[in-house]
């Protein structure tokens, strides 16, 4: 009863916080809520178990905070911002058409009012701020080894993206349009409004954490794909797997239609997830000790040469 009471108080406090201050998006603030939720879920355990939760999550939080603080380093290094290259790449892929421009021309009403499904794309877009970290908390409660494998991939993917942002800073479609590289207007219409509705948690996050030279690869899409891959083995019903398959596709559409990324950024996001999984699997195989075979078992099952 104490455990359920604490969980109810935690959920009420979180709902009130979201209703009054919005979804927690600051890295440390968000981590505090996640760790607090884990502690609340395990409130009946001894204090050493709660301390272990903090010690497990502290290095991850520190690494991600360091990532956030380092994202703007590209501007200080003086690397040339790539504006025309991704435009040319998308034009080459689609026979002279830029998908972002085509989608906005065909899907955005001429009167400037948002289409009825704008809130849906906003929800899809903003899940990037919450779902990867909530999944980490769920995995931690269910299986610490599974959590470790997932978080290892989160960190590797984050720093692979950061290295690319530093060495190859690329501007998104809305930036290229404002700079005149794309002749047609490109609006930022992915989130809960961007001028369409009063409350826009995506805009608040972009204003606080946005990076206008970090389009390649699309980590927004890459994390969505990583989340779907982590959940996939736990989902066995076909209709749930269909929904899980639609999630990355919906994110890709939202990012390209919303003016945040080119299609080539999405494709590189897929590539970076593949590289991340290969690197992590190689590391995990190296860390896993070989099975111990007894002499008797070796005699019964000799190894063929």
C-alpha cells in the first residue's frame, strides 16, 4: 500500500508539473524525474538500492550533459556550414524535386491555417524529447543488463552524431530557404504549432536547445529507430508491430515535411544506427567471456578441424 501510495503521489506531482510548466526537457531536470520515478516504483527496497540507482544513472547523465554543452562547438571551430550540398543531394535523389518543398506546397493550406492533423505531427515530433529516456527507465526497472545495452547505444549514437556535427556542420531546409539557397519558402511546421497554436513545447525546446548546424545525421530520426529496435523483441502481436513500424516512418515524414531535415539526413540516421549497433555488438562480444567447457564435455563433443 505504501508503494502504490508513493506511485500515485509521484504521478500526480508529474501531471501537475507538466500542466503548469510543460514537459521536462532540460537534461538534468528530466533525469531527476526519471530517477525519482524509479525510486518511487521501488520505494519498498532498502536505501542502498536507491543509492545504486543514482550511481547507475549519474555517469549517463554526466555524459549527456557534456554532449549538450559540446553541441555548439562547431561554430567556434570555423568549419564551413554545408547548406547547398544537402539541397543538391535531395534534388539528385528525387529528380530535381526537394521533398520538403513539395510536401509543404501540397499539404499546407494557402491561407496559413494549420491542417487538422498538425497536432498529430506535433505529438510525433515531441516524442523524441521523452520516449528514449522513459524507455531507459522502464528497461532499468525490468532488466539492468537490457538497460545497459540500450544506454550504451544511446551514448555511442549521440557521440557519433556530435562528431559529425563538429566536422560536417549542415544546415536544415528552413535555414537554406532563409539563406536563399532554396528559392521556395520553407516553414518550420513539425511541432505543436510553430505559430499555429499558443502552446508549443517543441518550440520551447528548440529555442533552448536548438542547433541550426546539426542536421546531418538526423538524430531525431535515429533515436526513434533505436527505440523501435529496442522495443521490437518485446512485442509479439502483429498489430503492435505494425504500430511500432509506423513510428519511425511517421517521424521521418514529420521531420521532412516540417522543414527540419532532408531525406538524406534521414538516410544517414539509418546508417548511424546500423554503425552504432555494429560497434556495440563488437564491444559486447569482446566483454562476454567465452563459455567454460569441461574436459568431459570436450571429449563427448570434439571440435571439428
